[in-house]
C-alpha cells in the first residue's frame, strides 16, 4: 500500500509542477506584451499610418481641370489605379524605368565598393599600433559629416575648375548628363558611407577570441588563410546586417545626387528624386504611387536578402536555436523516462 501510494504521488507530481510552470510562463508573456505595447503603438503611428495614408493618396488625382467633365474642381478626384497604370505607359514609363535602373545601379556598385573598403577599414582599425585612436577617428569622420554637406564638398571637388580635374589634368564636366555623373555619385557615396560598414564589421571583430588566431598560427595558417577561415565566417553576421542596412539606404538615395548632380538629370535621377519631383509639382497621387512602388521594391529586397542569405537583423537567431535545442532535449528526456 505504501509503495502504491508513493508511486501515485510520484506520478501526480510532475503535472502539478508543469502547470505551475505554464502559469508563470503565461504571466511572463502577458507582462512582456504589456511592456512592449507602447512600442507597437509608436510603430503604428510612425510606420503603419504613413503607409496606409500614401496608399489612400495614390488612388486620387490632382485637383484642377477634370479632363472628363471639363470643369475645375478644388477636390482631388478619385481615379482608382490610374496613377499606377500611367507609370507604365508613355513618357512616365521611360522616366520610371530610367530612375529604377539608376537606383539599382547605384545600389549594387556602391554597396560592393563600400563593403570592400569597409572590411579593409575594419581590419586596419582592429590592429594594435600607436596612433590607432587617431586613425579610427579619421576613418569615421566622413560618416559623421551630414550628407548635404558632403554633397556640397564633392560638388566643389567635381567642379569644372575643381580638384578632380586639376589632378587628372582634364576638363571633365562631372555634374552634367553622362556616365561621369554616375561615377561622381558612386565616389562621393562610397567615401561617405564606407566607414559605416567598417564600424559594424569592427564590432564583429572585437568579439573574436585571439586564441583562435594563435591556434591557427601554430598550425601554420598564413594571414589570408586566417582571414578566410576564421575572420570572415565569424564576422559574417555583422557583415550581412551592415550590407542589408546599406542596401536599404542606397535604394532610397536622394540628397546626395540631388545636391551633387541636380534635379531632373536623366543620368542620376533615382526613384526617391522622382517621388520628390512629382510631389513638388503638386501631383501627390502619382508621387504616392511612385512611393508605394519604391516601398514594395525595398520590402522585396530586404525579404529576399534575409531569406536567402540569412541576415540576423533582430539578433535572436542563436537564442531561438538554443530554445529549440532545450525543448528537444526535454522531449527526449521525457520519452526516455
């Protein structure tokens, strides 16, 4: 009888502890949702509301002369999807695809160059030598300069009588129509934002243990082998996040080409410049339509980048893996018991 009673008590014990643990977990989850609810409200105000407002505005045309009735109206007429369909027909289509390819070209070229320069900067800043603090400060100065001021600086450099032509011994019109305008934008943007990638990669380098490099040296691995087998794999999460942030920033490039090259230049006009030009001409519906297309393009690039390359933007991937391993171990222990 005693054995049976103890066995029953033993069998009935775990469900009680499990129930208590479950109640405490639910209480912690409710507290967590309560604490982060203000953040969700702020995100709804500054992210969701502008998106839905732009989507609503894209269904309306410009106030003024109604081509269907011939009357002048002070209210914006409802045109449905006309603002979207007009983008892909006639002159607007030519201008849109030109801005689209300019944006894509600037993004690909600048991000590739900035990644190479940023990794090199991070490796230099990570080394221990005299004057390292001065080198780090000088590398990070371009990133700290406002983009408008940087664009004005490079506009002076690329002036017809500027420093660039003086060094090259030529008279290249950098800020006019032509491929040289694209080169000017790429150089200016790479100089401005390569330190950003370097700073994030440097943060990833700081957490790599020196014992790994010492072991690799003992095994006879050279500098390139250590970089390829140790540095690059361990710094990959920080590098992917840096590349993703730079891609999203480059896709919405506006102020640098606008100030450096100028508005309505076919060679350097981007999608963001196209949105601004439509809005400045009081065509808010078409500007909102361009903005929605740009948002879809940004979202698609970010989703593909995170899905295909596995960029850990939130930073909790390792934690989720550990939780899954713990749950799997507990299930196995329960099955064996």
